[in-house]
C-alpha cells in the first residue's frame, strides 16, 4: 500500500475515533462551551459531532473498506467481512403456506386474547375518556360521510364554521372504512372501535409473520417475530391512540419491497406502492417515517442483491405514479388546510424528540417493568422490553448475515429518527419543506424501531431453535420463547366504561336540519369537548366545539368570547356564527355547571327546547332566539 493512502486511512480512522470519543463526552458532560482564538464554540448536543462521524465512516468505507482499522489487523478484518452469510431471500411461497399462515394468525390471536383479556372481556371500555372518544368520532364521521356526502369527507362537523377539520389530526380513513359495515349494521360505536383497535395488534403480528417467514425460512421463528410485534411495548404506551396501532401495512410493504428487488416483477412494485398508500390512509405519521426507513432498507437490498437498476426503474416509477394518484385526495385536503394549521413550532417538536435515556422508560401498564425503570414521559416512554432486545442481540451476534446487517442499519435509522431534533437525520429533514414539518412527535419513529427489533427477533429465534438437536427440545425452546415474549409484554390494563347512550336532548337535533350547536360548559382545555364529539355520533349536527391535533385560532377566539356566557358578548358570538342551539350538560360533572344552568334558564334570548335527565343530572337544550 502506498504511504499516502495508508496515511489517509490512519487519518480517517483517527478522526472517527476522536469524534466518537467527543460525542460520548458531550453526552456524559451535557455539553461544552469554550473559546478558540477568540471564537466561542458551543457543543451542547452530539448531533453535529455524530454527523461528522458518519461522514468520516462513509469516506473511510469508500477509500478502503477491506483494510483493517489503522491499517492493522487486515487479515482478521477481511475474514470477518468474508464470513458474512448471504442469507438469500425466499421469493417463492412455501407449499401450503396459507395453512401455516392461518395457524399463525389463530395462534397470535389466541395469545393476544390472553394478554388483552381485560379489554376483550369488556368491549364497552377504553383506557380513558380522551383520545379513544376522539377516535370513535373520527371513524364514525368517515363512515357516515362516505355514504352521505363523500365530496365533503374532510369537512368534519367540529369547529364550525371552519372547513377541512378532519385534517387537523390523522383522518384514519382506511381503518374507518373497514368498520363502516359494522356501524351500518348497528354495532355500537364503542364496540366497533374496540374491534378495530384490537385488529391493529393482530394484523400487525400476522403481517410481520408473513415477512419474517420469507426472511428466515422458519415458520416458528416468524411466529415469535409476529407475536413480538403484535404485543410490542410501544403499543401499550399509545393504548389510547387508534392510528398508532395501524402498523400492519409496513411489514407488508417490506415484504413487497423484498420481492420486487429480488425478482424485479412489476406486480411487487405496485404492491409496495399500494401498501405505502394504505399506510398513508391509516396513519400519516407512519407513512412519512416509513418512506425514510424503506429507503434505507431498499438501498441495503440493492447492495445485497445487485439487480439491474434499469430493470427496476420503470416498474418503480409506474408504481410511484399510481401511488401519487391514489394519494391525491388526502394530499389536496391537507395542502388546502395548511393555512389554518401552520407548521409545528421547533420547541414543540424538540419536546417530543426522544433521547437515548427514553428507551429506559417503561409504560404505565407494564406489569413487569413499570416500577423498575425510569418514569414515563409523554410520547417518550420507549423501553422495548427485554424479549425484543435479547432476541435481536442474538440475531446480530457473529457470525453475521447480510440480511441482518441490512436490518441492523434500518434499526439505526429508525432509532436516530426517533431522536428527532436530537438526532442526525431528522434536523436536516426538518429544514426542508414537506410533511415532516407538520409532525409533532418524532419519537413515534419508535414504531419502526419496534418493527425492526421484531424482525431481528425472528432471526434470533431462528438461532435459538437451531441449538437443540432433538425435536422435543426444539418444541420446549419454542414454547419458552413464546412465554418469554408474553410475560415480558404482560399488561396490567385499567379501563373505563363509556356511556352507551348520549343525553336524550340530541333527539331534537336529529330531526332539525341545518342545526348548529354549542355545547356548554366550555372549559379551558379542549379535551373537555371530547364527550360532546362522542355524542355527535348520534346526530352529526354541526358544532362549534371541537378537539384535534391542531386547534383553529377561530375557536380560541370564540372560547374567549364565551367566558361570561350568557352575557351580551357571548350571545352576539353565537348569533354571528349561526348557532341555533346551546346545550348545558351537568351530567359530565364539569365545575360551575349548576350556576351556568341557572343563568341560562333566566336569559330571555334563549328558549328551552329540551329538559332531560342523564347520568343522574339535568341536561338541557336551548334554542338561540333571533335578535
């Protein structure tokens, strides 16, 4: 080797080592501030240091990937590289694979029924009366509007007179359409919601099984992987969030990506594109994050399979065009609503950006880990559980495999993505125009961390199942792995029952067209409006109240005008917005309701339209009289 090239290699390795030490020191010390030649240098986070480290590693790999560190131990380094097994992907389905998939689906369903027995036993219960009520409203609105007025699908009945209010949060259109037949058949909205919610656990596990079975050629290892993702701890951290359970399309998209890169067949390119669009219509967060993740996995597969890029380009472009066409309705709606919402503030995104320490926080439902690890934080309680970590570690232990290296790289991308503005890639993407600037919580990238850990857990389970030589011992190991995953994930759920019926006052709205209602009491927090939104599933009248991921400025202004309701200013605000009815609901036990009801009763500008009892309290509906 020439001296110049050797010097470059040693210099790059020295630089990478120094940057790695500096990054660790920044994390340990909380940052440094010093002055060099009169210039103040601040190193508060390791982000830039890690970016330079990554660049140094990439350049080093390009210069001489087969030369050992510091130009030493080259024979050992080359033997390590040469020992990487190719791990070919099985493109053809197994004989009778549908039978094994059906058995795996039944097995995963049975395991989830045991884990979630508290929820399965009571389908009228939810973890809290917050986001679950919001999701019941969302899926109910989509199911209602898709048959009555699909052109105005995104014009939710909340925050009247604003339009496109369904876009203020994830519209969950595809999940809503899947349970629309249940709602049309008269299934109670809470029961339908819970069936949909639980389906996210189950279908995600089944989809992961289908992917990992092709990767490992081991149905048992695939079952362990599917079960791992079906009950991954992140799901319980977001047990109130419907859209964050809808992860089943990502494993299916990865399966299609593998099949496309390995075979070049056009139908797999379209399958990948349609699965990605299905994820978009199920969970916007995951769709955006998955495209970043899938790009990393795709590059790894191209490196591994080395197909003709020209052969892949045309099918991929055609599939991408179809995906864009299918995505147009939701893209147009969100683009049109952008002036109403604006972008997320950097401080808000930084607050919901994870740190490595957040991966040691256990969710409140964890029977095994909640009292043993760091306390939870909103959106940043990310401990994966022992089973995914142990099995993934078993997968990436030497001897290495090419496919496992690809998913190890994917794990690093997902982990870095969950760090958000504390990471390397996310700050760069945040500077660019696009949907990522509208997303509040980068920590939700942890769903892809979980998917990758589950895939690697399948490889780890494959290794564990190969260790015993006898069939009996293999059965015992398989049973032990299932028990390990389930015990590690065991949740101690605490649920609340939802009201089965709304107050009877809404019968008036059902038979009065073009009604606009304001629900009172109006509290400072918009979450107090969630019961009102849930009740609107029975009448769908337009309402000025609302709750969502963004709160329109018009509603914030209206709430200020209603502080002293029923004074002259508040009555004028009602009339200016075309409000026809005002409810006073004391059944929710909101503070000050009795005094409010007494004041409204004596106001001559309002006329009593309905006086009922609900939840052992009085609930009244008043008509707003014209001036």
